[in-house]
């Protein structure tokens, strides 16, 4: 099922994210975790694409398995920055053969090697080039893209970032999932600005439950997200007790999600990171809300 059909249903949606294994040896463990998440019957499951594309096969295998075995719609991520046009076309074909209907079209992060290489040799510079290529291929995918309530780290200002976001939507991107954020007001301000810029596609806020103290540094390094004092206090108080930190992190994410729904957001995506127990607890906390 295409995600745009789900978004049209006008009911509250909750989706989860899983990531593929890096090696064959952990494939079965990861597959089991993704199946446990699928058994929760979320609105959809997104499956990330390993940086550089090394795990592209696993992204497809996991997305196909969840869809076929559990009937849960899947969103397969695809990056382009280090790929040739032939490789991307080959991956588009493989997705079609696997019955994938939804693709998250991403640029991917710049590695130091890429940054020092000659940009004129790159087949793709930005996600918009991938979106245009998917459209040109004739593949009938529902295409999503990424957006950044706190501005993409490479953008010099938000107006420029939003201008490029509009180009992605104009090229065929039908919904946008946000980078994680820990202060909902940042999301509301962002929404106001993008709607004013004429971006009207569904926006799916991405919420990351922080369930251990080590994750905090990683999450900030990855996303550059602002950490509100309320969140920092929670980590200070509970960070050294794994069980307490997990419970507090799940409660914080739940609180963020309820506030988003209460303020008119229809679809929320949880960066559940192959943790079925975390996904299950968040879903249980919302059981009477997600009716
Ligand atoms: P783009 O949309 O290309 O934007 C990147 C930067 O370029 C921005 O600063 C933008 O303003 C600027 N820009 C865009 N178009 C132009 C233009 N025409 N001219 C000049 N500047 C322009 N990474 C993975 O490797 N695998 C994943 O599965 C994955 N999933 C993700 C899911 C979500 C929801 C998010 C938010 C990120 C994900 N990422 C993933 C990380 C993503 O690849 C990086 O954030 C990457 O740096 C940017 O990707 P993008 O698609 O947003 O790029």
C-alpha cells in the first residue's frame, strides 16, 4: 500500500523505523527484531539504507519480508551520493521486483573521501536529483524525502534549506519525514515556515526515544538537535541507571508524541532502532489514543 493512501485516511498514525544489518552474521538477529516490530502492526515500517549502500540488499530483503509476512506497508530508504546512475537504476528495478511501493529518496551523508573528491564527477549531488531520476525511470513509487526542523547542518540558513526542500517536493516528493528533535516548538515553527513557503505535503515528525545515556551524545552528533533543559535534567538524574533511563526516555518520547497529536499532527514516526520492547512500550502508552 502506498503511504499516501494511509495519510489520506485521516486517522492518527504511528510508524516505526528499523535498520538493516551490516554483515551476514547478524542478519537473522536483526530480521527477528524487525519482525517483532512488524507484529505490533504499526501504520508502516521504514527500513534505512546503510551509509554508502553496502547493505542495500538487506534493506530490500527486510522491507519485502515485513510486507509479505505481516501485511505491514514498508518504506525502503535509498541514498544516491556515492552511486552511479546505473547502480541507482539497478536498485530501482530490484525494488520494483521486490514489490516495494514506497521509497525514501535521500542524498546520504558526505564522507571525508567524497568531500575531497571532484564534485563534477558525481552522478548525484542532492536528493532532488534522485527524485527526478526515480520519476524519469517510470517506476510507480510513492516517494518520501527528509527535512530538518533545525536546518540541515550544511545549509547556511533556514530560508535556503526550505527553498531546496520545496524543490524536492516540486520534483515529486509526496511526503517528508523530519530529523529527530526534542523540543516540539521547533517542529511547530518549522511547519509554519514551510507551509508559508508553499510546501503542503504531509509532514511526518520523527521522534527518537533516548533509552540510554550513551545514545545522547551520538544523537546530538548525528542530528545537531537542541536538547531542552527538561531533557538534560532527565539524563543527569537517570543516566547512570539503565532501567530508569529507559523508562524516562520512553516517557519523554511518549509525551512528545501526545503533544504532537494534540496539536493536529496526524502521523508520527518513531526511530525505534531495532528495539521491539521500546516500540511496544510506546505503542502501549498510546493504546487509547491510537484507536
Ligand atoms: P538533500 O535534500 O540533498 O539536502 C542536503 C543539503 O543540500 C541540505 O543542506 C540542502 O539544503 C542542500 N541542497 C539540497 N538541494 C540543493 C541544491 N539544489 N543546491 C544546493 N544545495 C542543495 N542516511 C543514510 O545513509 N541512510 C538512511 O536510510 C537515512 N535515512 C534518513 C531518514 C531521515 C528521515 C533523515 C532526516 C535522514 C536520513 N539519512 C539517512 C541521513 C541523510 O542522508 C543526511 O541527513 C544527508 O546529509 C542529507 O540527505 P537529504 O536527502 O536530506 O539531502
